[in-house]
C-alpha cells in the first residue's frame, strides 16, 4: 500500500501538478483494481458523482486508502506469516506460542486454522495425534495436546538418561557413572573392578 501511495503521489507532483483535485482523484482510482479494492473504488466513485463523499482533495484520498485497506493488508501479511512458520527443531510449546502470536488479526478460523497448525507441526507428532483413539477436534485441543505430548516425551528421555548414569554394585551401593572420573572414584574405594554391561543397557553392573 505504501509503495502504491508513494508512487502515485510522486507522479501527481511531477505530471499532474496543475490538474484539479477531482481529476487527480479519478486518475489514482483508475489504478485501484481487483477484488475488494475494485468494489471499494466503485462505491467511492458513486459517492463522488453524487457529491456525497468527504474526499475533496488528493491527500484525503490517500488517507482514506490507508484507513480502508490497513486491516486488509495486515490480515494478508498475517496469512503469509502463518504459512511460513514451522516447528522444525523447536519444542512444541515454542511453536504453539509463535502460532498464537501470528494468528492474531488473521482471517483464519476453525478447520483452516487447524489445517495450518498441523501443516507446521513435525509430521510424526501430527500423525500421532491424528491417529489417536480420541483425536483433538479444536485448535485449542490441538495446541494443548501437542504441548503435553512433547512434555511427556522430554520427561521420558530425561528418565532414560538418569537411569543410564547409575552403576549398581554387589554391596547394594549405587555410584554415578560419570565417565573416567566415576570409574576411578569407585576403584579408589573398592579396589579392582570388573566392568560388564547389564542386559537392560541402563547402567553398568560391577
């Protein structure tokens, strides 16, 4: 919008400086074309022809264009942003928060909104929820459940790492398995150690 206004304004100053306001207004409106803009232009031209419009100068026309199309342009920008965001390597909560921020002011709702949300999710997460016994049906449910699923998966990974860091000894003592430091620390206490991996793979048994 700003490019259109700046370009036409510059042309008017160079080529149409001596023209009356209504001629300048008609010339600018001739370049307002397509969709909602076309219908808006036709209504304004009709008001001008009847003398019912408050647009009397070219500056007032540009002000009216800014006010009328600001929301439309902002909504279009939001849609473009929405179609670009993806979860990628981020946690679900980060993706959800960005998604919520972008959809403010967009025209998306219900099914189209859910479709865009699922599009940006990592495929494995989206598929897991879609194939659940009771899949989410609203955008709120989708956002809540992906965050919960992500949290559960993170917790599971943490627990596996913690279990894998323990060394269980015959005396019933458990020592942290911290690489070479842990091995030497235990040897200093118990002397010669024979290391072997347990069947579960969750730590080493001495």
